[in-house]
């Protein structure tokens, strides 16, 4: 599922729904149990009071000859068992039937190198390096709420041609949490700059998905000199401003940001353990899978891809998720777009409702020489649903970036998109 700020509404709704299912099931079972007939306890004692009873009966012992019939008690028992089954794992029995099966999401070969770098805020940044050491470097930044495992498809397609560098954003995967807990886009961009410095002076192609693309644009704003080390950038399913303003329901979510979204995000931080338990319940009852499929995929996904994305919900602290979402609300790189003097490839999904394709159209017009590739049909996880075309587009772009005559200027005839929800 896309972990954008407005997703907090769905997270709380699914969690409370899961709690209601479990509570309702327990209540129905308790109703059935309380309706069973009771027997009066009988105490058998010796007249002299010297022998204990042969078989004392406990107070409130239920009769053993109850059998189901067409009654309210039977309905309460059946309904309670059904709700408890669904709430505690029934959804996991159903979701494999909803989507086609496919090959497992690839696991990486053993990394040639694993590095742990000190971040700018005291965090430890986890890096995995794959491919020939002398190959052109490709540094990839994943979306929010997932980990660098999001790039294993790309690694499978390009791992022998490029030096792929995968890293986990602070607080996710194997990277530690910042102290104090600052999850601003500025801090993430500073962490990325640390990694670029570690990789040395060779030109690097940067790839970012969702918040990863926002981190790349923030890097360009904070460290314009860094562009001298960047051979090109791929911005996939991302935006140039507060993502609340470039979603399909941007008018509604913009109106709800201050009075609803931000309080719910702070509540998620304060009640993080409680919300994590609610997330587990929504995972077990299958509602999290349904939400992931509806919001992130366009219908050609496999059940393995749905499961891969949904499982991230179990391994991420709700407090970390919420702090990162709050950081996105303060993001804006609109004025940075025109300053980019490196080749840029934009990748959009034609049905993406999380970051609508018009946001990529706007960036294409604003960035000098930018190219735009649209995956069809695709939503926010188009890079997984169409991993082969996505990898082909990235590989072709990276090959062009290696040429001395790589284009950096705006094409003739480009015009600015009319979308600017600010």
C-alpha cells in the first residue's frame, strides 16, 4: 500500500474495523455461552461429615447435551466463530484466491559488499552493493514504508550490467532510527549525500520511487554542487510537492490535512504499539491485502507481489511511518525543477491515484530535457507490476547517461502542464 500522509485514514479505519470484527465475535460467543442452561450445584456429604463427595459439581456447570438448532443461541455461536475466524486469519485463507499466482518475488544473490555508514544524525545507514565493482554505479532509493528489497526485480534485470547500490532509508530495513526522531526530507537527503560521498567521484545514476524521488529532488535543492557527481536521475511515481496536493482526491485531503490527517498522524506516534497490533489484525483478516491491491496495483499483479508489499506493514513501526508522513507534508521542490541540469527520466502509472500522472507531466514540462515514460496499466507500484518494462526503461536511460553527449536542455515545444495544485 502507498504510505503517503493521507493513507493514515485507511490505516486507522482498517485497524478499528479489525478490532470491531474480533470484539464482535468474542461478544457473540459470550452471548451464546451465557445463554446455555445451568445446573444447580449439588454437594454430597457423609452425615458424619467424614467423607468427601464422590464427585462434587462446580458452581454453574453447563449441561453437556446442548445441540445446535434454529435458535438465537446457535446463530450467536455460528456468527461468533465466523467473526473470530476472519479476524484471526480467515482473510489469509481467502486472499490467495483473489489474485493470480506468479513467480516468487526474487531474492538477491549474496551482496558483493555490505556497508554501514554513519549518517548525518547519528543513524547507521545500511548499504548493499551488487554487480561488478568496475561497472557504472546505480544508486536506488526505495519508497516509504518498504525497504531496499523493493529493488530486487531491478537487481535481477540489471545486476550484471551495473553496480547497483541499495540502501535503507533511516528507520526502515536495517538502517537505524535517527535520534532525535527527525524524518524530514532534508535529513534523508543529507543521508543520501553521505552515500554519494562514500561512492566517490564517478558519475552515479540516481533512481527514486515515491518518497525516494522526493529525496532526490531535495538533494538537488540542498546540494546543487552534488549534481556534478550525478549522471542522471530516474523519478518514478513521485511528485514535486506535498503529496496531499497531487493525489486523485487532493481537494478533499488538502482540506483534511490540518484538522484530521495531522492529528491522526500524531496519534499514531503516541499509540504506536496499539496501532501496530491493529495493523497485525488487518493483515490477518486480509483487509490490508485488499487495500494494497486496490491502491497500489492496476489488476495485473500477482498474489506474491501483493503479499510482498503488504508484509512491510508488519515490519515497520507506525511511529516511524507517521513521522515520515509528517515530513512529506512539509516537502516542496517546485522551484528546484528548473535548476536540474542532468538528464531526468520520469516514470508514471496511467492509473496511479496516489500520485496522479499529471504530476509527472508537470515535472516533464518544468525540468529541462526531461523524458516521460508511462506504464500501462499501472498504479503506484507499477515498478513491481511491470518490473521488466521498468527495468528496460531504466537500463536504456542509464546507457544514454553514460554517453558524453547526454541531453540536459529542454526540448523545443515543451510547455508547462496546467496542473499546479498549490
